[in-house]
């Protein structure tokens, strides 16, 4: 009877574990799930995900080329909104390593020597390009980066990673003062567009910092790792934030597709012929893949069509202009550089999207080299973030399985210990009973 009871108990335990595992497998997502289209995007999420899976490898490879890994940025601009504390320039956390002269292409160095400070860009300059939606757009100015000043930075030698800097004040200023207020369903398409862009940018940055996490407090030589808990705290538990990143990705993908001819025919001249040929080949592959997979994921022609939206245009412009200026208030040198890079890249994307020509090329739209570098690197960041998000979901599932397996092993050990103790008790009881019987039998024999 005892054997049958034990067998029944083990069967029930195994069955309950199998049921629990299947329920667990269905409950824990292996990637971000969303059915159908996201609001204000033309393409379904699965189409965007599929397209990104085909271009993210090429884009990552492109980021290693000489042309796209050297960016010029001015980090010496003062914060125009509040007095800043001391800038974090710790070599192990926040510091930027400037390019050596030998790493800068000779042609670029000659331009650097000849360059003169450009006139200060005023808010009116920025406003003027938005005054007539049906007129050829001129320059979409972003604070500070148009003046050809600053230093050259190798992005690969200064990778975006967690530095410990807390930028709550920056994001609080952006969300409270430099975006349209109200529920999404109450806002116009143009207002939602800016708000989604801001949220998508924030989501992408948080995703990168979670993926390239460095805990500087644990040792003098900390190692980079994936911080799954931080990711879900900042991004993964908020589907709307991920959806806004997909929205921003669709906007960037559309801008890239619109400027495909210009980007493909651009003169990539760093003086390193092998690298320049490689850059051109990778660009050709990306253009072919992105335009064939998802030509128009975003409908920019629907924006600012109504004459009554002149004020919204001005607000949109002012908010974006201020956001680019707020990046000068970031108190971490590396974070400041990447903030300026990505706002510059977004500004270039808007410049492309609002150009009135059907096909964009280098004759009807002038894009500076630094604009193109910022735009492509920003597109790369968003593409990688889309990829990292699904990987984070996979990592969390693997972590949960590991925990479940550990709990299962502990339970099995406890059950085995329990049955071993029961068996030992039965063995002791049998031994004692046997000895007792022998003693009684011996006493009876002596009595007789």
C-alpha cells in the first residue's frame, strides 16, 4: 500500500509540474507582442519587425565604417535654462575621448582649419521654415550643431552605455514644458507625432542603457552586462512606450527611404578607399532591403495640411527647438553627446520628410555630412533598440525558467529527503520491533 501511495504522489507532483510549466511558458512572453497596426503608423508591427530584422545587421555593420563612426559635436555650449552643476567627466563613466588628428580624414581636417563660426541661429530662422507647409522647406535648424564648431569624436571608442547619470530633470523639463499636454486620444495627429517622438526617443535611450549596463559601484573594473530588471522597470512593463518606439522607427525608416537616392549617391570620401567602398556597398544593401520591404510605413503628407494648424506648427517647432537646446543642460559628457547626436538626427529626418519633392536627391535637398552621420546613427540606434527589446523579453524568460528549474530541483530534493526520512523511520521501527520480538522470544524460552 505504501508503494502505491508513493507512486500516486509522484505522479500527481509530476503532472502538476508539467501543467505549471506549460502555463508558465504561455504566460511569459518571448518577445514583445502586439497584434495589428499601432496608431498613426501605416505598416503593421510585424512588418516593421520583419523589416528591421533584415536591416539591423547591415546598419550595425555600417556603424563600424570610418565615415559613420566619426561625429562632430560641440560640448562647450552653456545650458540656457538653468545653472548647471559640475559636468561629469570621469574617465571611467562620462568622459569623451576626442579623436586624434590622425583618425580624422585629411579632407575633414582641412575643412576644420578653414571653417568660420556661423551666425547664431535665431528662433525666427527656425520658425520661418514652417510658415508655409506647401512651400519648399529650407533648413530645419537644431540648436548649436549648425555652426561647424566642436570636436570630432569616434563613436565606437565612446560607446553609449550606462554611466550612472540620472537625467530626471532633463526628461521632466521635456515632458512638462516641451510637448503637447493632454491624453493622446484628445490630441491632433501633429501633436501626437511630437509626443510619440519624444517617448520613442526616451524608450530607445533607456533600452540601450539597460542593454549596455555597467555597474560602476561594484568594482574598479566593472564589466558590461544586460540589466533585464532595469529594462522592464523603465521600458518592458509599458507597452505604450515600446509602441512609441515603433512609431519613431517607422518615421525614421520612411525618412531613410525618401532620401534613399541621396544617401546611396552620397560621396563617401574619408581617404580610406577600402572603407569607403565598403560603406557604399552596405548602404546599397540597406536601401534595397528597406525600400523593398516597407516603402512607406509613415504618412508624412497627412501632417500640417490644414490651414488652421499654423499655431500647432509653431508650437511643434518651438518644442523641438527647445529639446535640442535642453541637451546642452545634460551634466554627463557622454550622455550630452548622444543626446545631441540623436536630436540632430531627428531634425534631419524631419527635414527630409517635409521636403516637397517627390524624389529626394542631392540636387533638391542639401544635407551636410554631419547631418547625414547624425541621421544614420540615430536610425541605427532605433533599429538596435527594436532588436534589443525582443532579446530582453527572451532573456527574462530564460531567467524565469532558470528560477523555475531551481525551485523544481529544491522541491524534488525536499520530496526525496522526506521519503528517505520516512523510509529510515520504517527501517528503524522494523529493527526495533525485530529486536523486541527476539527479546520476548528469549524470555519465554528461559521461562520454560
